């Protein structure tokens, strides 16, 4: 009985493969789980399928599991098995558990430390357990993984550094304005990144957005999309004074926003601060604008620099997260180890011996009139009682130890006698 | 005997400073929480200290620079509590605690036993005059603190330098607004203090204006703060200019408060009271 991981991710497979192998709908996920359950030796399984990874977490006792799953998946997805195998990774036991912990806490994600993956894993686990595909080990594994993810999130600062251009722009805006609730923004030109930044501003509270574009129709469509107002391209300098945040990304060959224009705007808005985000290459905003008081200009490189330095910080935090993972991995392995027959028997015996020792110590005080030989006889008697008592359970446990569901009995005994899997009781 | 309360308060301001520096480095809220309690203890000690001194001289105990500074630190501590709990601005402590420690240090060096108030100056105007002046001073100290933070933050945003250090600093807009608020609330207290001073002088010395160095420097300070309010309200100044202006005004204030007492002679040098 071991915990295994099979999967492919952005690190091992290009997007063409990932999208072929993805279980992109609940129905496919359902089919995938049924397929896995039919494979010989697989006791429990969870399928995690996101745009960056497809992974299967399973508990099995069959040595051929890698081969079997690869065959089933290649047939199901209609993809050449050799090709599939070249992208897959397989992990067992400690490596597998470590991998699950890392995935759950976002350490294996494309954007290091991103938090969505924990939720996605929770959904995947919920779905699998809804289909009765999970059991004793996977339940424990998943719950531990979520606990690890939570520890990583609260004990390290991995999530507190913005690592996308648009998010960095929003953070900077908050550093200047405190809140974006009553702020107005202007979008000059268009482009994927500029629109994304505008969207981020809106979700963070920006109420009004003015869209200026060389083609007025385009301005109208964008304005519609953002619930904003379109504006003729020629008119935008006059509107500068009304807005707090400007996102510029035009194809203009020269600076379209000059210090003179901004000076005028800032004067008529009585020095209320302005934030310019220049996403265009070549730049739209004269860098000298940044020298004006109460005006802040960030171009694409500045934002990227912030992103890079934040990524470095996340890297540092990831190292701390690894320590947490190692800690929890150790605890988990101890738990796994405690579920084999030998340590349980040892701790069970120790449990009885402790009782005997304690009770006998008390009794000996009252039996001071006895001779040493008599005490020895009583001691031997008590040991014999323990041995006889434990004989049948010991034989039973040894017999079932090769069975698949042995852990159920072992776990029950642990619970019954409140045995703890401590270091000393582990198998050598 | 009552000195013990001064030393306890002084000690706890030092400890609070230490906690807030750790808070700044580790960004763990537990340290600012400790700092909060340290300042609370410091406030209680200083209050007891002033009460004891008041009992000894049977008057409002602001008869020396030493006592004035203690009162100032006490007010700074109270302002800190307001900002800490009402506005959740933990970072205020990072600057306020060292400032209070610094003023306490000066108070330590100029410490002197309580002195009775001269009969001629004994009047109910004394607590009103001195009290409002010091509330104004405390608010202006705070304005100074926020201005310094503003300058630092402004520099970092302009030069695009980021690190953990400033993560918990308030935004520029917040800093600018609080600075303005401090001056707006501090200015009437200072004005009140100066007017009551003039009235008191009229009664005690016979003339409301005596060309005393302290009077002159206070008037300069008052005019500087009036100018700041004017620039903000009429000319719409904001941000860096106001911050620099506030820092300059505060330095002049410190000079008129401490410097004048030791550099010039005059009836306003506390010891004469």
C-alpha cells in the first residue's frame, strides 16, 4: 500500500499536450475516476486537472500502476502512449507526499505561491470523494496537504508580493491614493495589458473610466466593456485634469503626454496626486513628467522590475515554505510508519507493561513484608498475564498484516488504546 | 521619590521604541502590540509623576523645561493611542516612540527638582496657557513625524525603490491628510495658548507684549504654521511642499521651545515663572 503521484505540468509538457490530457469537464472527470477505479490495485484516487497540470493522486498496491494508468489515459485521450510517457512524471511514497504538499501550497505553480491551486485541489478532492474514490489514506493526505498550504500561507509571506504587472499597478495606486473607491481613471489606446490593468482598477473600486482611442468606435466598444465614457483622442489632454490614474498604451512614435500638459492638469486639480502607467513601447509619457511634484510615472520596465523583485522575495519565502513542508512530511511519514504491525505491537506491549509497572509499584509498598523471592514470583506472574493477553491479538495482527485493509485494524487498535506513533516505536 | 515615575516612564518609552523597531523589521503585529502596552505604561507613569509634582508645588506642574517635556511626551503618548486604536496606524509608533524617547532624554538631562511658582505668576491662566501650547506642540510633533514619513515614501515612489521596509507605511494621501489634520487641530491650540499668554502677561507683568525672545520666536512659529494652512487652503499646495514646510516649521518650534530657553534671557524661560 503506497501513495503515488502521476502527472504532467507546465514544467514537463507544452500546452498542446496539457489541453489534450486535461479532464476539462465534470463528466470527463467522472469518467476518468471510473477508469482509474477499474485498474487493478488502485484503492483510492483523486484527479486534479487545471490549465497548468493534470495529476492523479492514488493509493495502490500494484507495481504496474504506472504502465496501467499510462495505457488507460492514452486510450481515453487518444494520444500516443510513448508521447504521453515522455511528459509524465511518477512519484512514490515520500516523493509523492512531498509533491502533493508542494502543489497544494502553490510551490509547484507557474506563478510561485499563487493561491488558487489550493482551492482547485479542494474541489478535485471533493469531487473524488463524492464519487467514493477516496478513502483512509487519501483523506489523511489531502487534509494534511490543506493544512500545510494554510501554514505556508500564514507563516510565510509568499502571497504578499504582487507578481503581475497589472496587480503591481493596483498596489502602487493604493500606495499613492490609499483607496481607489472614488477615483477616476483614463485609458488611452488599447492593448491586452492595458485593458487588464483597467479591469483590475475597476475591481479595486475605480468608479469611472474614460476611454480615449484614435478610432472613436474602438473607444466606444471599450468604454462599453468597462462601463465608462468614450472620448475623442484629440480631447484627452483636456480631460487629464479630471482623472487620477492614466493608463497609456498607444502606438504613438513620440511622447503624447508631456510635462507641460501634466503641469497644467495638476495645477487645475490643485495638486491632487496623479498616477501614470505607461505600458506603451515606445513610451507615451515623457519620463520628465515623473519629476513634477505629486505625479508618479511608471513605465512597463519599472513595473516589471517590481514584479521581478517581488518574485525574488517569493523565492525566498518559498525556501521557508520548504522547511514547513519537511516538518509536516516527517509527521506524515511517522503516521504512515505507525500503521504497520510491528510498531503497533511494540507500543501495545509497552502500554500494558507501563500499566503493570505503575500498579505493581503501588502494590509493592503494601507488600513490604514479602520476601524478595515472592516479589519475583508475582512479577513473573504479571508478565505471564500480559504475554497471554497479548498472544491472540499478536497472532491475529501478524496474520492480517499482508491484507489490504490491515491499516483499518491497526488504526482501530491505535485509537482504542490511544497509542501514539512515537519515534521509539517505529520499525527499525 | 516621585522621580521613580519619571524613570519608569522614560524606560518604557525606550522599550516601546525597541519593540517598534523590531516591528518594522519583522512586520509582526505582536511587536507593535507590545509597543502599545509599553507606551500605555509610560503614559501612566508620566501622569503620576506630574500629579506628584503638582502636589508638591500645589500648582499645575509646568514650571521648567523638564516638566514641559514630560507633559509633551505624555500628550504624544495619548495621541499615539488615538492613532493606534482609532486609525489602526501601527506604523505611527515607529516614529512617535523614538520622538517621545528623544524628548524624554532631553528632559532627563535638564531634570530639576520641582520649584514653587512665583506669586506674581500664580494664576489660573498658567494651566490654560501652558496646556494649550503643549497640546499644540504635541500635534505639531505628529505633523513633523508624518511629514518625514511622507518625504521618505515620496522618495521611494519617485525613485521606484521597494523593499519590505515600507510595506506597512500608510499611503501618500493618508500621510498628507493626517499631516494637514494635525496642523489644523494644532493651530487653534497654539493660537489659544498665545492669546491666553498675552492676557496673563497683561495681568502679571502689566503688558501683553514684552519683546521677550520666546514671544518673538513663538510668533514666528505661529506665522509659519499660518502660512502652511494658507498655502494648503488658498494655493492648494499638497504633498512634498507641505511636508518640507511642516518640517521646517517644527524645527523652528523646537528652537523656540528649547533653544530660546537656554540661549536667551527673559522672563519666559520657565525658571522665572
